[in-house]
C-alpha cells in the first residue's frame, strides 16, 4: 500500500488544494462584499450536476458551465439598478431548489445527493486530487497575474479606470476564478459549504493582517489548518467531514476574533 | 495643447439623460472648475472624461498617452481590507520606498507610510489620495469635490497645494467644487453645469451671467446661502465668512 492509497492522505491533499485556492479568492469576495455572489454561484452547481447526469457528461464540466453561467448572469445584471442583495438571494436559492428538483427527475440514476450538498472528501481518488490541484494552480496563477489590477478595481472602479484598468475585465476574472473554485470544491466540501471555505479563512486572517498580501497568505494557512484539523476531528469523533472542516475554521475564527478583542482592550 | 475634447456628448443613466450635448475641453496648464447644483451631472462629466461611462452620442478625444491623476470624491475602504498608506501608493504600480516617501513629503505628510488608511484624518486621507494621483506625473489632475469633509482651513490649504502642483508639474487641473469663494480665486475657467453647460468663462464673467444667477441666486444671498449650507455646524463667524457676507 503506497502513500497515495491512504484515504486520509488523499483527503488532506484535496482539502488543502481547495483551501489554498479558495482562501485568497475569498479575500476578494470579502473585500468586494460578494458573499451572496459566491452562494449563488455555488448553488448553481447542483443544477450543473443534474444537467451533467441527464446528458451523461462529466460532472466537472456540467458544474463549471452552470457556475460560469450563473456568475456571468449576475455580473451582467449588477450595476443596472437592480436591488442586488435581493436579486442575489433569489438567484442563489432558486438555483439550489431547481437543482434539487431537477435531480429528483433523474430516473434510473442513483444519486447520493448528500455527497454533492456537503461533499465527500473521504472518497476522493488520486484523479480527483489531480483535478483539484490543477484548478487551484489555475486560480493562483490567475490571481497572481491580476493581483494589482484586481486590488485597484476592488478599492474603487473609477480609480482603476483612471489608471487604465477595466473594472469589468477584473470582475470577469473574479467570476471565472469563482466558477473554477466551485467546480473543484464540490467534491470536497459540497455546494452548501463552498462559500464557508471562501469566507471563514479570509475573515479569520483579517484580524492579524496588515496588508492585503499577508491576509491572502494567512487565509490560505488558516484554510489548510482547518482542513487538517477538521479531518482528524471528524475521524476521532465520527462526524461528517465537510461540516467538521468548516466548524474547525469557525473555531479558529472565534479564537482569532477573541484574541483581537482582548488585544485592543489591553491597549 | 489640448488634452481632452468632448464633443456634443450625451450620457444616459438607465435611459434618462444625465448630461445632454455637452461640449468641453481642457488644455495643458489650465485650472478649470465645474460648478452646479446637486444632480447636475458634475461627477458624471468627470467619470465620462476618465472613460468610466460610455457616451450615448457624441465623441471623446484624448491626447495620445494622456496620463490622468484622479482624486475621487470619497473612497470607501472596506474595513475587511487591510491597507497601509505605503501599500495604497503602490496601486496599481509598485513604487520604490524613497519615491513613496518623497510623494508623501511633497503633500505635507512625511513619515505616514506605515499608517493604515482607515486610521487617517480626513485631511490626511485627501492628501494621500492626492499624493497617489501625482505619482504618475499626470498631464491632467481630476479632483471630484476633493475637499468634502475638510474644514475651511483644511480646504484652503488643499487648494493652495493644487496651485503649487500646477506650477510644479505644469499639469492641467479639473475640479468639481461647491465652494464658490475658492473657485472664484483659484480657477482660470469655470463651467456651470445643470444637465447641460449653462455658461462658462472666466470666474468673474460667469458670476455675472444670468444663467449662473438663476442657478445660484444673485449676489450675496446666493453665495451666502450655498456657503451656509456647506458649513451648518460652524459655531463662529471667521474672517472668510465675513468677507462673503459683505460681498456686493
């Protein structure tokens, strides 16, 4: 039995892959206040699963297409005077509901719905790990390449414009990266908890970061630690792994927030 | 040398025109101020010139290689985004430490680089925005109500700085302002806007134009009303206020 046959090792690798891609992207989601945007994109994935099963194509492809479609739709609608908060809420939950209804129509296919909703990290194969890491690398390269422009556009669209940066293009890059994260994370944490992997590490890292770059790195670290901690906790306590990973992240968030509160009071 | 020419431009916000057939230009070294009541399209005009808003009709022409320094009306930095002054100056292009320090010293706030943007006072914040806008050695500096939130001494110092900048860099300055007394003193040309260009010309000339009086009221009353509106919470009448009160 080789090292890579061990399911815990595979699960750790897949989880860490998702964490280090989701965390820096999650920083932008937090800075740009796109939490609902992430939800909607993730929930659209379940619709993608249904479509992929119906047409017997790859799940990854179906999810990627639906996530891109949803993210693209939202990007196109934003800034056109709609009440974005409401619209995003409608889209996010409609996508989830429609996806669940669509899956129930599939006859003769046995679908483990829980695996798509909450992930099935302990069942990842070496091929899954390879896909996760390819996606993660793609996202990291994308963010590395656009970092400064993305940051400027996040700060203020007009400021970016005046510097010759197109905020629309940066928004599209965010959209693309988000769709990729959803597609590769669905197996690991499931559609319902993908947003948690984006937000919680970033929010935790904020308390001890003095620069955007540091926050991105710290968020990746926090994300990876919650994956490892969550895996071991779920192993020991016999709890569902995806939710345990997120719960571990939450514990770190609470710890960091309390520490920050005590520090500021001591000053 | 002509930096930007806007010809017969109409800009619509979700159907309704915010600006109608506006023709505007600015030349190298000029200080031009845009005046107008709220909702008159001042910010729309600036954003159009930057290229952030598409024209519904008309044309926008920029001098080739035109560098624009932009100081926004307000810059909201989300509290979740940790950003020091030094890091902010390096957006989008990284700059060297000595260049950053010189830029800060130049706007009168040396040694502030390590401070988080969120911890700055209003005046310091505006100076940092100005320092960043000047880093690219702009041909055109655009200020959108840059002194909003500054007290009177603060905004006077800020405009003094703008004049020095023009002398130092030879750049053109385009600004939006509510502060008529400053405008009258500091501008070469004033453009009065209310969905379209009402009138334009040298400050003294515009002040006597009937279109201007229709917008801002005539004489003392108009100026004072607008001035008071801006400084509701002032508890004492300082010299500048007297000067305005007595203005013919």
